[in-house]
C-alpha cells in the first residue's frame, strides 16, 4: 500500500500533493480529518493517468471527520490526490486528507 498525506491542515481550497502510484489501481481509502467548526466542507478524491489531467473518483461532504473507500472495480488511475473544493467557516478550521492506495505489491 502506498500512503500519501495529500492535504495537511489545509485552510485554502485547491488540490493537495499528488502521488504517482507503483502501478495503476482502483482501490483507495481517503481519511479526512477536520478541526474547528466549519459549516461546509467538501473534499474530493481525484485520479489521473498522467499527473496532469485529473478526474473526480469520489467525494466526502461532511463537517466532521470522514472516510471514503473506492470500489475495487472502479476507475484505474496511476496518480492520486485530494482536492479541497469547499471550506466555509466563521472561525479557524483545517482539513487534512490522507490516502492509502493498493498498488498491487
């Protein structure tokens, strides 16, 4: 399994760090941890074949910690990252997203 801390206490919307996987896979788990008391948070799991063109693979819309597991028969990707699409808060709030991917080894 490859592990990636894509978003690390993010306070701004946008994509996090990406990771090139050892081999293409559809099996990913993204854990999102939220601090503060935001009113709206949307975190998207994205995949790519080339590290340049990205598509949404799954999403978590929650104001508390959450987990997303993709289907083993889903979209094969070679690159993976988290994208913070929405963060609405009237006080300090952060979003951390870590991803584990089955790389076939």
